[in-house]
């Protein structure tokens, strides 16, 4: 049974930082790409960032590039998202996910999903 559990969300003021974590279990994910998506109230789930299995490739949405950093620790089966200079528009539920490709940005390419963690940025 594949399980992804996000943590690290919370309430932060604009300009602040948060670090999201995603613990993966059930199989070895080092061969697969992983990513972060987010969904704000009333909006569709959108791509935030992705990383390849070995961590050598990363992709960011233009809205977070330069502020967010994705990383992974395959020895611990962990995925991270360091979020700096947070803005109110970053407020959303953040989801980690696994795709069975090298790296992917499309929602439909992701096979496994976590339950999400709420991030709220106050102005």
C-alpha cells in the first residue's frame, strides 16, 4: 500500500517561510519523479514543482521560481518543499505526489497522492 503523508503546513505572515515534508512508504520511490501541487479554494489543483528520481532535475512553476526549492532524500523516502518569501496568493492545500516517469508537470501523470497540508499566508 503506497502512502504519502505531508506535514509542515501552517499559518505564516507574508514574507515568511515554511518547509513542507512528505513521507513516502509502501515502495521504493528513488526511481520515480515526485512533485508538489497546490489547490486554493474555488480553484483547480495546480503544479508547483517537480523533481526527478535522483534529484538531478527540477522544475518550478513561474509563480514560485526563485522562492521555493524542492528536494528529496531517497535514503529516507522523503520529499521537501522549502518555501520562502511567502505571499498571500500562496495560500492553498499543498499535495505531494509520485509519478512513474522521470519527471512530470501534468496532473494526469501523477499516480499517487497524499492528503494534503494547509498553508495559509496572512497579509
